[in-house]
């Protein structure tokens, strides 16, 4: 059960973390995808549902960063920056 919970939230958090550090949603998503790919390659998954949850969580993290980036640029335009 813990694997499903981790698969549902951990990639999303990694995308947000790596995107914040690198200041690029594309690089953050790519780094997270490489980390997940390496874990799948090494066999740290139990079935296909965990991979599916990883991909959905990765997508949600990307969409969160896309929303935050859009919100930040709209906010900066309002302030004249």
C-alpha cells in the first residue's frame, strides 16, 4: 500500500522541487523522468499500476509548475516588472 501512495505523490514533489531548483519546468520534468526510469530499470516497482501512478503524478507536477509559471508571469506583468 505504501508503494502506491509514494508513486502517487513522490514524482509530483520531485518535479516541483527540481523545477524550482533549475528554474525550468522542462529540466525538472526531465530529471524526474530520468530518476523514475532508473528506478524502473533497477526493478524498484512491483507492477504496472505503480508505473502508471508515477506517470500521472509526473504529469500533475508538470501541470502545477506550468500553472505557477503562468501565474508568476501574469503577476509580474501587473506589477510592471
